[in-house]
C-alpha cells in the first residue's frame, strides 16, 4: 500500500485528522501556521488527484476496501477533480491571508477554534465533492454546513447581526439538507442503492417512476437552496456580509460552488438528463430561476451601500450564470458552467480578500471606505479593480472566458435570446463594479471624519504582506487563466463530455 | 463545439492586418524626439507583414466558428494578394515620404489605416469585412483631422458621416444577405437574382461599396475631405479607401453591367472639373474619381485583371504625382496653379519624377499605366460597346490633359512664379524614385505584375506591346497633346485663375449649406426632443427599479425566516409540479 494508491483519500483524511488538534493548540498564531500547513498539504494532494485524473482517467477508491454498492466509493473524474482543486486552492490562499483579519475581527481566544472550523469546513466541502456515494454527500454537507454556521457566528464580536445571520443560515441550511436527504430517501426507495453510479444503472434498467421524479425535485430544491438559487438566496446576503471577512472570502468562493457541483452531478450522472422529467425541470424550473437571478440579484447589487453585501448579491447573480449553463442541458452549456464555477471562485476570493484588507485598515466594509482607495491602499485597490473587471467579463480575464463559453453555448443551443440576456445582465455588473471603481479611482480620500485615519488612529497604510500576496496570487490567477484558457476550458470540456457521455 | 478562445487569439495573431494594427499602436508609444525610431519600427513592421503575407501563399486562415457562425478572418486569393502587395508597397512609400512628419496621430493612422484596408481586402467573410471597413473609416479620419483647424474638423466630421453611412449600409446588406442565404461568406453577390428580379441585399451592398468608391453623386466627399488633410495625409487617403471599395466591388459584382455605365460616367465628369480647377491638389482628387472610374468599368466588363492591375498601377503612379506635387507644396507652401510655375529651374529632380508619373498615368507606352490600362480599353473593345469604348478613349485623353500635362506643366513650367525653392528633401526623393522606377520597370517588364493577376488564363492571351496597342495609344497621346498645345496657343485653355473653383462647389456650398444648416438644426431639435422623453423614461424606470431593488426594496431587504421557508416551500411545489407532470 503506497501513499500514491491512497491519494484519493488524502484530501479528506488529512484535514479530518488534523482539525481536532486545533482545539488543544492554545496559541492563535501556532494554529494559524498549523492550518496553513494542513491546507497546503491538502491542496497538493488535490493537485495530484487532478493530475492523475487528467492523465489516467476516472479514479475509483473503495473506502476500507468495501466494494460498492455496499461500501463507500470515492469516485474522482475531471469534474470533481477541478472543483476539489478550486476548494483546496482557495483555502490554501485564504488561510494564510486570514490571520491579521481574523485577529482584528474575532475574539483572540477563538482563533484556534476558527482554524479548526475552517479546516472542517474545507474537509466537508471536499468530501461532498469527492464521494461517489449519495448518502455520503449528505454527511459531508452537514459537516461543512455546521462548520460554516460556526464560522459566520464568529463575526458576532464585530457585529452582533452575525448571530442572527448565522441562525437564519442554520435554519435554512438545515431545511435544504432535509429536502436533500428526503430526495435521497426517495431515490433509495426507488432503486435500492445509494451508490451514485449504481443509482444510474438501476434507473436505466427499471425506468423512472413518481418516486424518482419527486426525489429529484426535492434534491434540486434542497441543493438549490444551498447554492443560493434565486429566490431561495435570502439567507446568503446576511451570512456573507456579517461573517468575518476571511470567512466570507472562503465560503463565497467555495461553498455555493459545491452545491452547484452536486446539482450537476445529480442531474447528469446520477439521474440523467435523458429522462423527460429532468429536461423539463431544466427548461422550466432551472432556466427561469437562473435568468431571474441574473437580473434581479444583479440589480439589487447596484444599489447596495455595503460592498460585501453587493458582492453577496453579485454572487447570487453569478450562480444564475452557472445554473443557466446547466439548464441548457448541452455539453457546451455544462462546460461553460464548470468553467464559471472555477473562474467565479477565483474572482470572488480575490474581491472578498480585498474587502478584508479595507476592513482591516478602516474597520468598515461600506462603500465609504473605498473613497480614494487608490491613493491610500494602491495594491488593494488595484486588486479589487482587476478582480472586478474579471467579474464584469473584460477580455484577458477569466470572466471573459466564462461569458465567452456561456454565449457560445447559448448560440449552439439555438437560443440567441439567452445570449442577449447574458450580455444585458453583464451590463448590470458593469454598473455595480464600475460604481466602486469610480470611488476608488476618482474620489479623494476623506480629509477628516472617522475614515480619515485607520482603526488604530494612524495614517492609513497598505494592507500587510500576508494578505497582499495571496490576494495578488488570486488576481494573477484571474489573468493567467484568462489567457491560458486551454487549461480550464479543456479540462471543463472533457469533464462535461464525460458527464454527458456517461448517460 | 465552437471555437475556443485560444484559437481565436491565435487566428487574430496570424493575421497580417491585425499585426500591423498592433504595430501601429505600439509605435505610437514612441513619443517626441524618437520620430525616426518610430518610422523605422513602422517600416520594419510593414516589411515583416509583407514577408509574412507572401510566405503564407494562397489559402484561408482563421476559419472560426464563433457563436454558431463560420467566419474566415484571412483569405488570400489572387485578387486579395495583388491588393495586399500594393497596399504594403504604398504604405511603406508613404512612411518614407513622410519621414519629416512628427505628428504621432498621423503616424499611427498612416499605418493603422492601411492595415485596415489590408484587413478588408483579405477578409474572407462579410462580418470581417464590415469590421475592417469601419476601422478604416475611423483611422482615416485622423488624417483628415490632422491639420487641427476648425475647417478640417468639420470636413472630417462630414467625411466620417459618409463613411459610417457606407458602413451602415454594408451591415444592412450583410444582414439581409445572411437572412437570405444563411451564410456570411464573401463571394460574388450580384445585383439580380437568376430570374432577373432585383437582389435587394445586393443592391444595398452595392450602394455601400459605391459610396466608398465615390460613384457619381456620391463622390463629393473625396474633394471635400482629401485636399484638406495634410500634405502627406492626402496621399495616404487617396490610396486606400477607394481601392478597398474597388477590391470589394470586384469580388462581389464582377461583370455587373450597371458598373460599365457608372464607370464610364465616373471617367468623364471629373475631367471638366479638373480642367478648370485652380488648386492642383483638388485636380488630383478629381483625378482619383476618374481613375477609379476606369477600374469600375473594368469590373463591369468582368475584366478583373484590368481592375486589379489598374488599381495596382494607379496606386503607384497617382501616388507619385501626389508626392511630386506635395514636394512642390512642401517647398513653396501653395498648391494653387496661379502661384506655382517655373519650378523646374531649382527642382529638376522632382520635375523629372513628376513627368514619369504623368507619362505613366497617361498610359504612355513603356510605363506602368500603358500595360495596365490597355487591358481595360481592350475589354471595352471586345465587349463591342462602341460608345463606352469611345468614352473611355475620350476620358484617357482627358487624363492626359488634366493629370498628365496640367500638373507638371503648371507646377514646373507655365509662367514663372519667381519662386526658387530647393529640390525635394532626400526622403521624398527616395520615395518618389522608388515609385518612378516601378512605373518604368513594370512598364517595360510587365510579366512580374501579370504573374500576380487574378485571372491567369485571361492575362496569358494579353500582350501589351503589339503594334495595334502602341499605335492606338500613341495616336491618342499625340492628338491630345496637340490639342493642349493648340488650346494653350489660342488661349482657349482655361487659364489658371484663382476664382475658378466656384463652379462645382457653389451649388454645394451656398444652397447646400443652407439646406445643411436647416437639416442639422432640425436633427438637433428632434434629437433634443427624443432625448428629453427618453431621459424622462430612463429616470422613471430607474425609480421603479430602485423601489424594488434598492436597499429598502422588497428584493433586497432582510426577510424573516418564516418567509424564507415559505419561499422554499413554494419553490418545491413549483418544482414538483414540473417533475411530476412532465
């Protein structure tokens, strides 16, 4: 038994074993370095997995050597390898950047707990993605959600509203998980198995029935809630706004994406888009909601006075693009969706980290803090601008790649009107991002008042290096993957082909 | 699967026109004090792009499927190749000629604008053509604006309006054609369907090309804008826009009978204006119309060789005439016939080069004009259209009068203006000498040019130096020269008087100006009204959007948890309905 053979289980085992030790680490700084090491190791093992899958095809790993359908199988193909890399990569960048920010925003005694929760949250998200067992998805989902509720509540020291936000999130998240597990129960009842591939086999053999159809509807709604599908996104703006900045950066980049991934997995390789009821759901439920989210949530973002809240609503709109790609039901649409999952993770992580920098220095995340930012914190400001342009979809950034493939997919599906709507909704993004960029570049920094000096009463300085470096790595990734599209587009294309082809 | 984005960028970077445009942009960063470096970079870019284009050979590149449509960014067939080659040569000559010019914007335009024209002639589909068509309009207006006066600004705006109108028509034609055929391919289009009915899409595009090639009644923008540009700007402008239109006409409407008559009128009418015009730059601008008329006629006869060949030749020798006149203007500061004259004493080199250009444009045997124009006259004869043939002969004589004799005569001879300027600067002499040696070299050895002709089958049967051709042409030239002499001696030739430029422009300026002022005031009023109602509407919509989406709006406010759960339940019901009913 070499280590390489056990590679598929490493992204789970490493943080699972490591996280509880955070409880006994007395010092926040030690916990910080410990978490960096663990997240980096996890990231490396995910890169290894991606490499292995890209070269050698789907990896199947039997947990404890129990063969499926009885045992739990970890099944890694390109689609989830890409999401695994995104999650662990964002964690490996956000955790190093988090210390100054969390030290300023949370109770110092809770910092080791914070890192423990971060690791568990990452572990849960990775587990949801990696597993080939439907019930295991639910288990990991709950693990990550519970950790997220705790992480959001950590913002309670800076702003008490974090507590209600966290509580609402808990209720809604539990509701979503319940729907999901009801859906699973129905599928299990109909097929007698919980292994994803096996469910598919059984469905193909025995055909569908009411139970499967209802089960699928429950899963879509449960996961839609987790993914913040419009209009079930109401928990999200508060959770993202009042969570500690570093937590926002991580969950905005990773957690909703995982829910979208689960939607893709259940739609295309567990149930299968070749069933009439699935394609009807895609066209009549998913597509209208995706389009509605693209417009309504983006419009709400335009009028926000809180930048984190604006980004949160923008996320709801962006989720709309991912769901739109899925709802086209074509290989090109799926490819566009997977590309956007990855790319949007890169943009939002960079954007929320730059807000974290502003929060660290000025103690606010409202638009006022961004007045004349280019003069006060040039690197943070530039990072926000680049990532913001990427969010709009300016050429040479990943945002453009996403829009490009989504537009192509819309045209290929002979739905030019959707392409028109995509472009129209992108224009709304121009407004809400442009608004902040205008503040950053053209306004003068305040001459007096509460934002004249930083939180400690000193002249405002640039954010510390530990925050700038990870943030700029993300910004450069936005540009790099905007130029080297062959990496993401090719992998996502193959992932989409295998998801659709597996039908 | 559609085109991936790297394919798209790779295709863009494999297109000489795109590379030249990028080079123009990069060169524009070389600021004051580094003009020579900038010119050298521009020349190097042209040389590189030329070699690249030649090395590509014939074929298509950049075949992309973008948003479900097939486009071809680059197509080099023999027709595109001959234009691409001469565009490169002309752009390079202009850069050398304008070596003294320090204006950054002009330098940018003098590379980006030829690049756009190059992109247009090598466009493999209509959408690509349209894009380059518009870029050519926008980059060229920089040259009209270059002198920076109010008059040139207004002329530039008028020019831009006409060019954009042409672009809009082209786009309309493209859309109509796409609806008809479902394809964006750029091939022969024709004005009529097979059953003889009018082809609307074809007609719209015909008008678009017609405006750019300055068909009669659409021609005024040439005389309006071109002479107002700078010395070097006029030369560049004179070359590319109309020739791009000719290349497009040759591709889309070969053998279209209407073009024969349009072309014939184009060759004739400018002659009269040119004869009485006092400003020699304007004379040459009229000459552009006349010369393009020959090409249009050739396209009408289906003699694509004639059109392409004459375009090639014309770019060289008309450019040479413009350059020689430009050198005189550069030294004396005027282009009016009344103020020039007698410059041969101190500008002998320029004078000789100018005469070579004049001989060439008059199609004197042994020059580039002779070996290219003969194809067109021959085609007219073979088509057995006596009147057209006669018109073209008459127009040829007219070319001799206004371009072949008038330009050199009034510039370098005629009455002595008393001016004793230095000969042209070295860089101008170099550019002119290259053009002049091409005029004579290709005139004596036309094989090289003929090898580039689009229709090799037809050109192999054409021999320029037969007794018939030479005698015909010499008769024409001799009689026309005698006519000029007689008119001059009898004082019947319109003398060079400063006030003559009233004729064409009067209708244009006095009643036309009134009409224009009225039209612009009316347009402004209508626009104002529209904007007002539009603005009110926008404000209204924004207010409504804000009331729903604003921070206190229903979509943005924080909702109690019960409501959230209710929303989820509603969604579940919604989803279940579709799942179970489907």
